[in-house]
């Protein structure tokens, strides 16, 4: 077994836990549909997070060519799925508590942490790229990162429901374009 095959196991486990959290939450929404107040921006962010999980797992394949791994390189690589897992856990309320079944109330209770961690995730992505490549991401990739940093920073700062209702579906659309432009082929 080569180094990356060994190291990618933990990355895959953490990504799998995040996907499990998102899908379990969706299943709970269906199960408890009569008791849950749906807030569609939450569902849009769940979609975006699922896309990010799949795209991250897809793009990690490119690390198979790394010959020498150090603990700091691995730690920065593992930090991305860890932050993504936190986002997946924060997006859903605690379904075991009756008072937490309002998706809108949960969204705004977690909004600063959610978007703060999203900013951290994007910054870690840029740092990881620089660490492995010795330069910043290519222009298109860097532009998408900057768009997400600006939108997520706004999400952390602005409590305006209109802002959140705009960036939630916009994030899904932008992430679909990001994948279509930069990640259609397994590299």
C-alpha cells in the first residue's frame, strides 16, 4: 500500500461522517415533517455541503502523486474534511429536542459559527494548495475561492434574511459552476 492510500482512509472516513450527518438530517426532516418548520435556505446549504463533500473527495485523488508526506502536510489536508464535518453538524438542529425543530431558528442560532467555519474552510483550501504547489491556485480556482470568502463573510456579518435567502441558492449555483469548470475530469 502506498502512502496516500493509507493516509486517504482517514480523510474518507471524516468525509463519510459529514455526508452521513447531512443525509441523516434529511431523513429526519422527512420523518418529522409534521413537526418541523422547514426553512429552505437550510436545504440549499445542505445541497451545497453535499456538493462540497463530493468535490473534495473527488479532488483529493490528485494528492496520490505526492511522494513525500509530512505530518504538517497531512494535518492541513485533514483539516479540510474536519471543518466540512463541523459545517454538516451545525446545519441541522438537535432533532431529539422538541424546541429545536425550527430550521430557521437553528439557522440563525448557528449563522456566525457556520459562516465563520465556511470562511476557514476556504482559507485552509487556499493554504493547502499553496503548501503543496508552492504557489496560489490558478486564476479561475482562486476567483471561486474569493467569491466564497466574500459571500461567507457576509453570511457571518449580515443577519438580513434577504441576504441569506439570496446567497443560499446562489452558493448552490456557483458551486455547480465551480465543479463544471474545474473538476469534470478526475486528475
